[in-house]
């Protein structure tokens, strides 16, 4: 493991705890020798997730809580973590600011996640996950996070471009943008990733989404809420998802469109047609859907990087999202459960 300064950038190349990683290097690229292509994830607004648990949340008096876990969160960092759990290889690119940012870097080092941190002036955010043990309910309380200066955003893009030049097969941009960055930030990321010969997988929402889709990405994953923001009406089933996916494909917004539909599953659409992927029955009580989307994207990207076709890759994604629902709050899924559920994902080709 190593760390060095690089124009306001700290790099860590901790060995990822994966059978596919034999050693690490302390140079640009941040990847050790391992089989298979690498994946770079981008998290512009990470957080430290403090997970507490209480027996029952009371409105009067003190609630005595127990610390359940402390872990780094944020879409891209979660994706990188899950890629490793599934036997893949990933490097997480992220911002880090203030004392919380320093702690975030230490936690990633301790966890063994390859990562590249770009220093920012404002403080990285902390989020609270409250798990009520009696009801098995989770409450995820997330502040907006830091405000970045335009120069910090430009520095992130420049450093990111240097790492993308190392030719990772896929770049995953996941999660919200912090305040201060322009709405076309992910559109700029898309252009630079494409120019480097890599493929961008986008999983975001909010004002940055339309500009990124106007630029065009390799794969876009959205959930029902994001789908409804794009269509202007409820997306309740596969027919609604098909209408959206067709529009994304025909306008050039994405080469592959994946719309997830909660307990129903997902629709994967390519130039070759639409495939419904029906979610498997859960072998236990669902505890939280907080990590389902990131788990799905991680599994999907891992299998694409391994050479699988989009539908097969998406099938593991649906199974992994289901496995993630069996764990409380944002805790990671069981990889063996995810693989066992893969065989129960039913597919239906719809032309």
C-alpha cells in the first residue's frame, strides 16, 4: 500500500482482498497484476456512513444506540467494493476534504480498496444509517455534502483523464454531484472517457442527467424514480420501461438502457431488442433496498468486463440486487447468495 501527493491528489494502491489480485503497484493506474480488465469508478460526493442500531426509535426521551458499522459510502465507491466482492478488479476515484476526508481515505486503505483521492477544500460529508432492530426498518439520513469550486471540478476531470488514459475497460460514474459543479459535468466525463477509448456506465439523477444523456453514454441504468423524472409519468411495469428504453436508444442517449423496476426486476434494452428480467423470489425477509442499485451496477459491470453479453450480465445484476435486499441498511450482500439467485432470474425476450 502506498500514498503520494500528485497535484492535490492522494493515491492509495491498497491490495484488494480478492483472489484475482496478486500484487499492487505504487504508480499511475493504481492496479496490481490481476486477470481480467480493470474498472474505474467515479464518486464526486462520497460519504462516511455511520450505521447505528436501536431496538425501537422513541419520539420522547433518549434513544440509546449501538454502533453497528462505520464504512465509506457513495455510489462509485460502493460499486468498486461490490466488484471486488464478485471477484473483479476496480479502482475508486473520489474526492476527499477536511478531517472527514482524511478518515475516509484511512477507511478505504484499511478495507483494502484501490482508490485515488482528489483533495478538495470543503469537508466531505457524513451520513447516518439508523437501523431499528424490532421492526427491521432502516432510515438513511444523507446531508447534501461539500461545495466544490469550479477549479476543483476541473482538476478532478484532468486527473480522471490521466487515469482513464490507462485504458480501463469501463468507467462507472455513480451518485449525485456536489454543489458547485456545472450540470454538464457528467457530459464532460462522457466525452473524455469516450475519447480515451473506454466505455461509460452512468447511474445518476438530478440536473446533471439530461446533459449527460444528450452527450450519450455506453450504458445508462435508472430506477423507477429516475425513469419517471425522464418520462414525466409513472413507470410501473415493463411496458412503461420499454417506452423509455426505446427513446434512450433511438436518440443516442445510450447504447444499452437498463431500467430497474423494484420487485419486478429490470428491462435490459439494446439494438437487438428488449429483454425482461424477472426478479427471483427472496429466500428471506427483505430488510433494506438501500444498496440494491449499486450492487446491481457492480454485478452488471463486472460481467461486462469479463466479456459476457448485456442480458446475461444484467441477470446477475438483478440477482445481486435481490441479495442486497436481504442485508440491513447499506451492508454488503452475500456473493454466494447472489450467485445462487442468478439461476432463478427468469428472462423473456420482447423483440
